[in-house]
C-alpha cells in the first residue's frame, strides 16, 4: 500500500484556538508539511484546487512546482485538478511544465470540483459541468499523447492540427479520477482505463463502496483487465496515539469545534459524536492497531491500494500532528505496506520504452 499526505490549503481560523495565520505563513506551512512528509517516507504529497473561500489552493501548479524544487523523491499529486473550470490547453501547458521540473514525479487527480462560488466565477453551470469535465479531459489527454491535435470542442475554440508546448516528460502522466458522489466521474475513469480515487471523507462507507463497485463493473464493461484496477481512498481525519483513550482525548476539541462550525454554517452533520465519528467514518483515530484494523475493514470493501492522510494539523497542535504522523509511519504503515498490495504499476515516472538497438537485441 502507498500513502499520500494531502492538503486543500484551507485558510480559516484554527478550529480550536480561533487564530488565523497570515496567508504567507499558511503557504510556508504547506511547504514545511511537504518536506516533513518526504522525511517520514510518504509516497506522495497532494495539493487541492479550489477557487473560493476559505481555500487558497487556486494555483496548485505553482505550489507543487515549489514543492518539487524542495524535495527529491516524493511524488506530487493534484487533489483535484478541476478540469470542468479550466481550459484544457492551458492546463496541459502548466502541468507539462511541472512534469519536467519535477523529473516526472507528477500524478494528477482530476474532477469537476465542488462549490457554487467557483462555478459562478468561471461561468460554469451545474447542468454543463459534467460535460465540461469530460470534454476537457478528452482534449487534455489527446494533447499529452499527440504532437498535433484536432478537436471539435463545445466549451473552448476548436483545435485544428494544434501544437502545444512543451511536449511532456512522462509518456503519459498518470491521471486518477476523483470520485465523491456521482457515477459520471466513475464511468469516465473506467472508460479510459484510469485509476479511481474515492473522496471517502464525508459519509459512512457504503456510498463510496457502491461507487467503487460500479467502477469495477464499468471497467470490465469497457473490456479492461480487472488485474489492472487501481483504487485510492481518502480519510476524514487522523490522530494516532499509543492508546485509543489518548487519541480520543486529544482529538475531541478538534471534533467539537468542527461540529460547532458545521452547525453554525448550516452544513449537514453526519456524525453527532466523536465516538460515532471515530467508529463509523473513515477517520483514523486511535492506537496503531486500531488504525491498521480500520484500514483493513475499508480495504475489504474498496480493494484500495493507495490511502491519503491529512497533511495539515487541522486544529491539533503542530507537535500533536507531527507525533501522530510519526507514529503512523513507524507502527501502522509498515504493517499495511506488508499486508495490502501496491497498485499494479510502477510508482515512478511513466516513460516510453527506449528504442531497440543492435546491442539490446538478443537472438
């Protein structure tokens, strides 16, 4: 199993202390968390893309380029690239550039995105956002693979023998499809034989498991090899401590503050108590063994081989958050790596096979 640390770069007052960091300090924190994730041995670091309050993740390519310059090994993920809002030509240019600067460490997770404010900002409607997402991905995919592209598009000017530069480093970059609530993204992933990444954050397990089952059905419907399926899944929070009692005690202020925020904002509340949240959500709150057991329970339903954890403290103190990730990596991750397989592909740059030469041909 592989592990990602992911941030959406939420920028609002700390849910426990009420203190909000300056924007510059919040970005600095993201960079520090990326370095810490690489130091701990995480396999990937992801940055979201949102274009509305309270997020400052509107330019993930810029953030990930800085992370690429500071790190050496860790793979860089988008979480998610909102292709329904973007011109696929411009998005390709940005991500192909990032792919070169990172020496092929880029993986994308794409999706239509959430939030009415960002839809309004880009003049996208709920009725056309799925069509925009599919069209943008189809054009983006073509540009990555073809030196000249012709596309009769609805949502941007058509392309005729268009050349887009730079040509990419990876052949091609791996694209995951983010899935939260709808079958459209799941079907798009299955149609192209791409991996799926389940949000797996807000609700109990069943709605996400149902979408993943549908993905597997559609994968086979489109004629792909079931052995090549790869699924990733998110988590609703993390705090690992030596005992469950310590974990619950430390996380309780975070949960209660978030609960109060949801109620005040009129947002739906799925889990009314910390105990219910720890038991029935995807959050990993407990001892290392409890965390291992929960990931296995989810794996039985999802068959996932990649798991994302929160890169941000999110109301925990910095020392609590770092100690939790250290304990996860030292006690839980080695067991999960051993007991749950990796995705069915090399975790590294996707490069074209070198051409055959006389020296490499054996008769």
